[in-house]
C-alpha cells in the first residue's frame, strides 16, 4: 500500500462532516522535523482544502491533491500544475492480479498485510473542556494500534458545529474496513469511534515510525455544509494519466 494511500486513509479518520450533505473544511497541518534511520526530514506546514460526501473525498494543498472514490474503489493522486494524475486501485485482489502474482504469492501477501494492518482503535473521553477559537471543545484521546506502529492523538471536538456524528463514525469505520484484514472489524471500529462526539477542531497526534516519534498538529480553520462545486468529485477535464511508478 503506497504512502499516499495511507496518508489519505489516516486523514479521513480525523475528518469532520455531515454525511447527508456535501461538507467542506479547511485545515492547517504542521509536522515536526524528525530523524528516521539517520535521515533528517524537515518540518512541514500545509493548508488543505477538503470536500467530502458519502464515499468520496477531494483534498487539495497547493498544486497537489487527491480524489478518493470508494464507489469505484480507486484513489487518484493529482498534480494540478502539470495537469496529470495517477490511479491506484483499492481492490486488493485486483492489484495482486495486475501485478501477475501467483495464488501462493497472493496468499502470503494477504497474510502479511492482514497482520500488519490489523487495527484496534480505542477512544477515551477525558472530560476536559476549553474554548479553542470560537468553538467550545471537549478533549478525547484516540489510540490506534497496528502492525505498522501506534498512533496516539489528543482530539479536541466541538458540538457547536452541527453534523451527523453517528454517520461520520459509520463512514470512518467502513473506510478503514476496506483494507486487507480489517473487514471483520467494521462493527467494533464503528462503535468505538461513536464515543467521540463532535467535529474535531484541534488534533495533536504522535506516531511511532521505525523508533522515531512523529508529531503532527492539525487545526480546523473553516467548516461548512452545502453543495460542492460542480466536478469536485470527478477527475478534472484535460488531465493526463501517468503510470503509478512515474514521479509526480
């Protein structure tokens, strides 16, 4: 599974939204500098525009973007400056068949992917409250454990923004359960995510990657529901497809 796909899947775990209507949010994200296996990765700052509706996510940060279509089981990575895109199937079986893998190789990969991606999510309501910007917020601690490493997040949510939080939890759980080895965890994931009431305003997450701690802070800047601009959830016209192994 590519880094781009993993990032999109993790991003959607934090997405606010009223899933009965198109939803827009703008968020600012900062990732601290980190040293992994002797290589220094500099700090990163970005502002993302995100549109979501049931089964679809469109994100854009500068000239880069992505389009997730669960109905098509596809993830598109977009380069708006070059007007190109790459396409990745979310159908695990199709990806293995397209790669020409034998039945034995597919079985081994499924077993490995299932153990690496098998995920547990725990949400704790701390009871702490404070005002962040214009929103009254409540603090939750979300812990994600998987073979890829743990992620702990302090998430401050608000109920000042009206959204269908139950629908959001169902969709988040469904999104994660499309990954290999997670299809049997849908009900448990959904139930746990429903403990977190409200729209995330501030998220401080720490991920363990190869022994290093990677800290990311995500702040909600804007949120609204309404009809997305025409074509938001379609590939832009005039963009050319590139092979996934081409640098974008």
